[in-house]
């Protein structure tokens, strides 16, 4: 508002004192003209308040004033307000439209040049007319250029602001997805810990009843309690980590799903005409329930994405490699199937983001990427039960794990690629 007020005042002052003989000129201005000129200058300056809301109408009104004013008062040729209105048209309208307005703005200027030609000294008439014409051309073109520059700058600012808002919205959506996944994990861990503690209580009660009658049975019950307590502590640590991040509760899921249910997933995938092969290397190790659930979700998400994005007929290779400390999971497809045209539209874009969060909270790492010659591959590494409770951090364990450790360090240096693109599952 203050900027508009200054612009209006400046236009009023310039038109009154520089484009009229209100203060000085060839002949003194009569009293009537001295009353009319300030009124016309004030009207023209006041119209500029609406130049951004209705630039074309304001320009038309200013052009009319510039044409009529010299007829009413021959020594008054308002120009400043007209140039400000021209600048507003150049700012808000197309190049061709604003260029036409610039040509129209030169019409009143031609009358001023004609007046100068009439009263100029015959000896210097040509020079004065050329200077006057060049001056009007220069200020008119400058006003038009300033308007075009302001319009381009405003457009760039608007584009930058839209991009910023889109980026903020994208980050918010991703944060909401991660939060939702953490809420689900927290509820699942709660169910797992509750089940484990219940088991501990039952074995403690049984041990108390048979302590004298069956010492060996009591030892076995106490061993179960010890193992269950160790497992429960590991699960509690994970649950506290999730709750510290989200602080909220979510819908429950089935915590009994683990890698021992992988055969069910494979059978369902084969029923969808996916050519699935399973390869297991090494001796299977025990996984904490939440870790096993993360592994199950890994293969579930991978097979779902293959069915959705690659389609029936795709060959899928699944492998699990067991080491003393890790379960290394791999899923790779050749992308040679025939996907349904509408299948990609069913993707929400949330799957890999949530899966990465789940794997990380379980103490593992994950990577997913398109293959150079078609297809997609996913890799995850999860801690087995002995490694999860040994109190050592992930990097220490990785450094002592030979080739698997090298693979893990390589993956840790790579960002998770979850950007949605054709052929890139979500």
C-alpha cells in the first residue's frame, strides 16, 4: 500500500510540474487552467491504485486523459501516469498485447512533439523536435521494459514458491508414510512382547509347581524364561525406538508372520503365474519375531511389486543366505512379464518407503534399484537373534563379517531409491 501511494504521488508530481506550465512555461497559465490541471493530474494518479487489478482498463482511462487533457488545457500533456499504467500492462499481459499498448502510449506523445514543433525556433526546430521525440520514445520503451522485467520476475518467484510448496508437501507425505509405518510396527512389537511375557509367566508358574517333583523340567522352564526374557528385552528396545520416534499407536497386524511363512507367499505368487525360485544358503538361524516379520514383509512387498509392475510370466529369483550374525535376503526379477495396463495405477508409492523404515528399525539395512537390462532387485540384511542381542552396534558387527560386511558397507553408502518411475515398483 505504501508503495502504491508513493507511485501515485510521484506520478501526480511529475505530471503537474514537468508536463505542464503550472509553475513555469512560455506563457502564464490562466486561473481556470490552474484549477483544472491539478484535478486532472490527481484523477490520473488515483486511477493507478487499481492498475494491478485492472491494468487494461486503467491504461485505457489514462490514455483517454492524456488525449483529452491537451484539448482542455493546451499546456498540459500528462505522461507519467500513462507510463506507469503501460508498465502494469507490460507486467501482466503478453508481449504482443503490451507492445500494442506501448504503441498507443506514443499517440499523446506525438501531440506533444507537434506542439514543440509549432513553438520551436526555426533555426533549432529540427534538433528540438528530434530530441523531444527521442525522449518520449526512450521513456515509453523504458516503462515497457520495466513492466516486462517485473512480470518475468514475479512469474519466477511464483514458480519458485510453487516448487517449494510441492517439495514441502512431498516431504510431509513421506513423513506421514514413515510415521504410519512406525505406528504399525509399534503395535506389532507390543503384541510380540505381550506374547513373550505371557509365555514367561506361564513357564514361571509351571516351574514353581514342579520344582520338587521334576527338577529337570524346572530347569527347562527356567531356560525358556531366560531365553524369552532376552528376546523380550531386544523387542522392547526396538519398540521404545519406534515410540520415541512416533509417540502414537496404530492398527494391529499379525506378528506371527515370519520367514517360516515364505512358502505361502511363493505359492500365492506362483498362482499369479510368476516363475518363482527359492534358494537357501547356509543353516537357518533363529530370528526375533519383529525381525522375522520384517523379512516376511520384505518378500511380500517384493512379490507384490513384481506382480503389479512386471506382470505374469516374470521370472523371480529369491534367495536367503544365513551367516552367524545375519540373514541376507535377495529378490530379483527379469521384468520380462506382461503387466496389466492399469496395474501401475494401483501403486500408492508408499511400499518401499515403509519397508525401508521397517528394516531399519529391525536393525538391518536395505537397498532397491532397477537393473540395467530390465527388471528390479531388492536386497536386505537382518540380524539373527544371537546378533540382535549381543549389545554391539551394527558397524562393529559389519566390520568382522567378511564379504557380507563389504556388501553391507557398499549398500550403506547408497541412498534408498524409492522414486516412482515406469518399471520402478513402489
